[in-house]
C-alpha cells in the first residue's frame, strides 16, 4: 500500500498571499507622490510705483502646464512628467498666488489682490505661462511668462513684456526639478514686480 501524498493547498495559499502582499506593496510604493510648493521672494525692492492698485489674474496656460505636473521636455519637443512628484496645486493658480505675495512683499504698491478681491484696481495684470519645464536637452529649468498691464478704466494695454529665466538643474528627479523651477520662477517674479514697481510699465505708451 503506497503512502498518501502530502497535501499542498496550504503551501499554495501561503504563496499566493505573499505574492499578493508583495504586489500591493510595490503598487503602494510606486504610487507615492510628493507635493512640491513654490516660494515668493521676500524683501523686494521695487521703488515707488505710480501704478497704484493692481488685480493679478490667474495666468493662462495650455496643457500640461494647466495641471499640477512637473513637466520635462526633451530635445524632440516630447513632453513627459517627472515621476514621484507634483505641484501642491494647479500650476497657474500656484504661480498667481506667489506673484501676489511677491507684490505684497514689496512696498511699491498701495494694494494688490485677485480680480474681484473687494477693491477697485487701477490696472489688471494679465499673463500667459509660456514655459514652466525642465529642458532635458540643456539640463535647465525654464520659466517664461508674457505679462500685460491693462488699464482697468479704459481697457487699454499699457505695456506687454516677456520675462524669462533659466537655471541649471542637477538631476531630473522630483526634488531637483522642483527646486530649480522654483529658483527660476523667483527670478521672473522679481523682474515682473520690479518692472511694474518702477512705474515704467504704467508709463509706457498705450497700445
């Protein structure tokens, strides 16, 4: 009489459970995303402005800059996202908030707010977010904004100007990319506030 074969269901069940747990852990690890914020420059010296009160609109942007992705563009122009990281809010809204804060950190304006913020502005500051990305071909963080200062009473554009900054990025990962883009944005925000704060923007010939 032959000996009974050992039962294997318990071993098979344990193996399946271990495999499922490992898969779940891998999925949980790969889906972990860190939120990164942007900062507003402080102690901004912008001079005494003749602009008065400004309403800062949310910048216009196209996908993927409309979302919260940290964007990378390669030499061919193909766009992707940095894995493991994203902005703490939609990028245009985040840039708007930091631009307002930079104006607030300057003594050159009487008041600044979002449109509809309870004040009657002298000017509207409209902008387009033309670039906010890591240029993989050059290893640089690139931020470019086109800004229009519009007379709120007449609706006429007082001035239009493009502000650009490029900052080297050490590595194309979430931490390095977000830091480099934050530094590039700080340069652009300072340039915008200083330009408006000197009064040159408001005193430029109307178009």
